C-alpha cells in the first residue's frame, strides 16, 4: 500500500471530528453574523462573549469525537479534567468581584438609601443617580458626564445622599478681624435669603492667624437647583459684602497702610443682636438635624407604646384575680384609657414614618 493511501486511510477515523469542527465553526460565524446584523450597541462585547462560550463548548465536543487510536479514553478524561479545572479556576477568581457586586447590589436595594434622581457623593464622585443595576450604579456628574460605580465600591465607602425633601447649602468666606462679626452675620444672612434659601444662619468656623472664617448656610427645598443655587449664594455673598464696604482679601494679601502710633485694631461695637439671631440657638439644629429629631421622637413613641402594652397586660391579669366589682370597673376604665392612648400612638408613629419615607 502506498504512503498516500496509508495517509488517506488514517484520516478516515477523523472524518466525524472534522465534521464536528466544521459544524461548530459554521455555528460560531453564523451567530456572530446575526449579532452584527441585529445588535446596534455593545455589539463587540456580546460577540466576544458568545464566541468564547461557543468555542469552549466546541472544544469539549471535538475532544469527545477524537478516535481512540489518536486519543485514549484515559488521556481524553485527563484533558477534560484539565479544562474543567482551568475553567473552574477562572470562574472562582472572577466570581469574587462578580458575586460581591451582586450581593452589594441586593443590599443597597434592601437598604433603599437612594433612588434614581437623588444626588449622591461617594468618595471623590458626586452626581445624580441615573440608573441602579444589580452590579453597578450610574451617576451623571456636574459636567454632564456619566460615571459608572460598582456596587462593591458603594458598600465599602460612605455614601452621602442629598434628600429630595431639602438640603442645607453652605458657602464660606474669610474676612479680617477688623470687621465686626455681628455685622458680618447680618450681611451674610441677607445674602442667603437673596439666594432663595430659607432658615438662614451663619457660623464662625475658624479663628485663623490672619482672618476669621465664616460659613453662611440656608435650607434649599428644590434640590434640583442645587448647582445653580450654590453659585448664586456665593454671588450674593460677594455683592452684599461689597455693598457694605467690606473687603474680601486672602490671608496672603499684603496691604501697607499708615496708622497713628496709638491706633488700636479693635472693631467698632456693632448693633446688639435681637432675640433669635444667634447661630447657637436650637432653631438651627432643628433645621440641620430634623431627621434625627423625628427618629428620636419615633423611638420615644415606641418606648411609650411598649410601656402602655405592658400596663394593659398587667391590668388584664389583675382583672382575672380581682373579686370586687368596683375594682373591676376601675380596671376596665383604666384599660379603655390605655387602649385609646395606644391607638393614638399608633397613628402618630404611622404618620411620622410616612413623612420620613417621603
């Protein structure tokens, strides 16, 4: 028999394997063609993932079709085991992040700390939530760009959420010690009001070596105007301070002026502050910590509810043991009063909880 015939004869057992390879190649290219034809976006990613999965399946099928004279069952089993180990290792290494992001996404959905449309700050990222997925969230930044953050990043970093019911807008400015702080407070409060904010207040943040650092703040009800109102607040602060003849210069600004030898750099006495204008009064905390106040009130109501229920149960036990009709009537009257109180507490807690969820 000639070498050519021997070669042809040796190829006959590989015909099923060749047919399997041809069919697999045709299927892969056919699916890729359909993906390219129908998909308009993310075409490359879908095609690559599909090709990789089909190629892996095709490799396993080809190994099963190789004749025994070329690949024994023992070798075939070893190759399949090796491929299985490699695939399992790849999945195990990648599933740490994959499953972690999925679990983080489930946790964020359970917590419900934010929803699409809310402003959030995570680390150095700030923007408005446009999408919440199982593995990531998408925010639109102040530059109108879209930023994708994995859910695992949100779980491992503090997330600051600006509530839709309103937020505090603040801006800081440094002024010299020669300007009376009472005058500055009034001017900055007027600036806060002029910027469209409510409940204005001014805090002295720092007494520096060369200047005093003030923070002007106010309540913004429409958080959708967050960016423009921040700019407007600074604009009003500039205008009001300049109208009042107050200079705004940096600590490194050097301005040499001649003064008499006995001149003292003590600001003139400002007008006395009227009642309710102090930044340390409780009204500010009510604006800043309103959610905490509500949570504290709900907790106190829950405590009152527990005490009321405990007293009702105690009266029920006393009612069973009491023989006197007069004592029974007194216990029943007291139980009716407690039941009325419990219903009132229930309504208050429900109302406050609904308000908090809004």
